[in-house]
């Protein structure tokens, strides 16, 4: 072999972490086929992916197709929508929603079904929706976390109907004065924005008469000059006079649980960041060791996810703490018996605890101005 002054041994070990979608919608509802239904009419409890509203109306005529089309009518809106047909005469809502439990869906709604005493009851559609998004987000697979969107009955301004298991941070409720499926329209609107974007004053392509000031106070609660948003877990539609032209906008961005994660973007952003971290770290599982170098490599992998989010102003900052690493960094002779036991336990059990603190600064929802003339 001739003398080579420079030897290069190229090794390709490329890895692209998985990316989670944030605006895939699923709509569950009934169809009303005419006397000449299409050959590929949707089957009951069999999800079908749609990317074209006209195709949805053709294969799912009636309530379901119209609601899917309304999702697509938003700007920005979703790219794809899953449609699930239920039996119009005897709908099995839990079974229809269960068919979505393993699909890549982040937003779910029930076609043209307002929240009332019947749909909010244990066997009702909206109760089943709230149960579904809660259970799948808690015990489903990685990346299957989702939110549900529901509307109140037309003109209803009483937020007390959102109670019990319905008052969940993974549910979004909207009050309206529209004859259209506002839940589907709002679901389409949410799907068009990245998870960290607040939904306050985002336009919804739907027609709705305005609420009076007293009605909005009934929905939202009273607010003082310097206080933050009140909120009772129900949003509303509004046409703000300060925005030029005419249009319908979301009056707030609340979740259904004002005492927990109060805003929609908080829930969606946590889901997204959690998935990004898992997708980045999956290659470290079974490879990185519980050692000083292994744990520092683990921290570097997490920083590779969180640093870009800081630059994009999704988060303000973060702190990563690995308790066992602080012990491994100490001179071995200075370790106490308890510390040696902790190191041995972590290495034997092959578990490394990492504490990640993320500073998330939400968008401004209220501005209080003191205007003084002298």
C-alpha cells in the first residue's frame, strides 16, 4: 500500500429526530346519504383521512362532511382531517373515538353537537370526547396527546354547564350565536397555528351575531383594571371594533379548566416540547452510560432541542439538572457512604433522573394603560 500522508475513514451516522405534527384534526359525526350513495361511503367507526373538503362532502354527506369542510375553510387551517362516521340512529361515541386512539391526531371534535344536558351526560357525545382526550393523552403512546373542542348551544352564556369531568385542561369550549358548527371551525383555526401561539383574537371563518357586554361578563367573569383575565373555562366569539373591517375572532384562549393549565397554548406547547425531547433522546437509551461523560452527552442532546426554542422565542430559557452527575463530579475520596450508595443504585438500576425547568412566557392578553393629561 502506498504511503498516504492523510487518511480519512468516513463514517456516516446520520440521525433525524422524529417531528410531531400539531394540527391534525379528527371529526366524529353522522352521515346522511341520499338514494344514490357513493360506493366508497364511509363505514361506521372506520377513520378516513381527508385532504380535500369536496371529497369529504362526497364520501361523508351531511353533518360529518360539512363539519370537515368547515375545518378546511379556516385560514390558516389544517392540512389533513380524519373523518369517523357514527351510526346516525344509535351512535356509539366511545367506540368511534376509540378508533382514533392510535392515529396521529392532535385536535378532536364532534360534528355539529353542542354541549347540553344530553351530550354532557355520561353517555353523551361531549362527555365521551372529554374522556377520550384525557385518557389517550395520559395513557396513550408517545405523541398521541390531544385536545378536544366543543361548542355551547347557540346563544348560551352560562359557563356553569362545564363542570365535573368536562372541566378539563384538554377541552376547549366556545360560546357563540351561530347556526354553523363552531366547534369544527375553531378546531380548524387552532390547527393552523403552532402550539406556542396564543389563540386570543385569532380569526374564525364563521358567521355569528355579537354578544353584549353583559353576556361576555357572564361567560368570562368580572375583571378589574389591573387584574389579569378572569375566565370560567369558556371562550366566546367576538367582532372587535378596534380591528379594521369585519370578522369573527376568538375572544379568549382558555382551556376548560381555569384552575389548571388555563390557556390552550400552554397545553399544546408542553405536548410539543415533551415529544421533541423524547424523539431526541431515544438514541441515547441503551447507549449512553450512567457516567460523567454519558450524562453530559445526555444533557447536550437536551440542549440541542431547547436552545433552538429559546432562539425562536418559544421559551425564555431553561435549566437542566442531573442530581447523580453532581455526585459523579465529586472526588471519589470525598463521597459519603450515602452518596456512594446513590451512585451505585443509579448505575445498577440504569436510571438517570434529569430535572428540566423551562421558562415559558405567554403572550400578552390584557394591557392596562393609565392615561394622564396635565
